[in-house]
C-alpha cells in the first residue's frame, strides 16, 4: 500500500535533504510536487489542498529555511501532517468491547467489500486477546453467505450462530443476542447483507438491525481498491448509520492508498483495521504514526517485530541461535527459516517494512524477491534425505540431479540453494563472533545478493537480515 506515493515523496525529500540552505522557492516547488503526488495517489482534491496548506504554513518560514537541517525539518512537518490527517498521534483506537457482555459489533458495507472475511478476521483477533466471540450471519440474500461464515468459523475455531432458514435479519439479530448471553460470549459479531449499490431498502434493513442489537461498534467495511468510491460510500453510510469506525480491505493490493488518506479527513471516522491478505490473520491495526512512517519510506520495524513475535518459537530460536553461532546451520534449519520468512509476510512484505528500502528499490528488484522462489527452495530441501539435510557435504552431482527431479526444478536451482546455504552458514558464524557482514546497518549490494543466492535474496538467518540485525528469528520471541 502507498507504493506510488512513497516513491514520489522519497524522491522529493531526497532532493531537499541533499541540499544545505533552502530558499522559499525550493520549498514551494517541492510542495507542488507533493500535491501532484497526493492527487496521483487518488487522494481527494479537498483533502490534498488542506494538507498542502497546513504543511506550507509551517514549512515556508525563517525558522525552517535557516535551520541547520532544513530538509529534515520539512520531512518532519510533512510526517506530522500525515499523522494528523490519518487520525492523530494517539494510540490506535481499539474496539469498544469492554462493556457488559455481550458487546455487539455490527459490520456493514457493499457486497464484495469483504465483510464476511473481515468478520472472521476480527473474531480471530479477539480470540487471541482471550475474548470469547460468537459470529452470526444476517445476510439472507446472498447465496451461501451464511454457509461461508459457518465454514470460516470452523476453520478458525470460533462459534457461529446456527442457521434457521426463513428468518429475517432483525429476528436473527435477536436470536444471536440471546445465544451470546446464554453461551457467555464476550463479543457478538453481526455480518450484515450488502448490495452492489446503496439503496433505501438496504439502509432501512441495516438501521432496523442497529435498533435491535444496539451495537457498541458499527464498522463500515470498504474495499480500498475502489479509491474515492470507497470514500463516497463511507459518507453515504455514515449519513444513515451511526458508524464508529472503518475497515479497509485489500490494502495489500492498493498501491496508491488514496482511500486511506482521504477517509478520516472526509468522514471524521477512525480507520480501525487494514485487511492485508486473504489469510485469517491478515488484519492489521491501523496506526497513524506507523502508516505515516511507511509512506515516507521510514519502514515499520515495529510491525515486523510484532509479526516475528507471533510466529517465532522462543525455544526453537534459542536452539538455532546456538547452532548458528557455531556456523553449523543444516538444511533442516534453513527450511525452518524459510518457512518463518513466509509466515512473517514473505520477502516483499518484510522488505516493505524495513527503513530505506524505497531508496534501494533497484537493488531489491535486481535481487528478484519472489516468494515462489522460497517455496521452490523449501521443495528442494524436502526432496533431500534426512542424512543429506544434516550433512550438506553429501550432495554430489548424482544426488543433486535426484533432488532436482524430486522437487521439479533444474539442477542449477539446487546448486544455487547449496551456495546460498554455505553463504548463510558463513555469515551466521561471522555474526556469532560479533562481526557484521557488509558493514553495520548497510544493505547488501546486488553483487553480494547474487553471491549469496545466485541472484535471489535468501531467507534471513536467525540473527536478522544482513546488515540489519535483530529482526525475525531473534531468541526471546515467543509464539502465541
């Protein structure tokens, strides 16, 4: 998300911060570029105008122009303005689920926006927070909508209200509330029906459900890929329903991010979550400060560490760390590391959260980041015998041919993986001795990446990414 905007803004600010003294004309020219970048990212015109006016009022002044680091000052001003536009500098607004149970959360939105999937994702998040949830589908119009929620509930281990054919939505809501009370559920999630367009019948039905359920939260689920249409949808829903927050789905497929940047300013409603994948856990809490950091190419290491904490088992990590310190990484260990990379968000997802990656975009491109490559590497390892995984020196040419055939790849890919394994083992050994490959804090060059993986970026060792220590795989993290 925000790829287009990040690329443009990074270029603008690099030119500013690369200079010493700035003239007022330099700042004004840069802000014109920022305005164009916002509009290209599909930010609503009034929002873009207000944003530039706010930044310009602070940026074009003697205090900034004559500052020791005027470029950095302007970046900070833009960052703070982004945070304000996205929702303020406070903590993310959580769900209102701390009252007398059952706390009711109602999800509304157009058909196809992802309400049912989002209902399940929120239920899973609540379950991880030790809250008992009950889900209920009130969508009596879309074929198999109720069955879809029942299937999702079974897959994530969350209770779903049994289906009673012929009931109307308001009656289902009453039955769901009664069932939630009897079962001791902390939270009741109501998945309402959607339409391809907003119509009077739809809004009346949603209003009737709200009257019956008296929800603590009414969340509008909107597809971020629809851009300003999503903003207009939010305005029209909010005019008829007392919405309390927004959930933007398919954020991982939206390279512009205009809807997210416009939503808060246009509706005044907080964005509570971003849907970032189709997986049950693909839901991120929306944090204005961290999102602003991503937009300005500063990454989001906090989110990366949080994902690592969720996925990495402490005991396993400590065992692996001891092996790595001795440089005794075998292919079974490498497979675990590759699986962790995928679990944390894949290579592109991880790189997108690292600071400064936008500035080395060409290097990242040259490294051919590809989760399909990681999956092929895992397949190669699984085609090895137990002895071969433990003793890579056994892998002669005939064994490599057999492994390649078993994994459905060329022998050259097997050779690249073996070369990558050797490089990672050497690198891990060096890091265990306190040495930093490539120089502390620096990203490897394309040539170094190619040496390590035949042109592909390898999975990260337990100590962290080359030149960026302390990320995924650090001992001390505990899988939830």
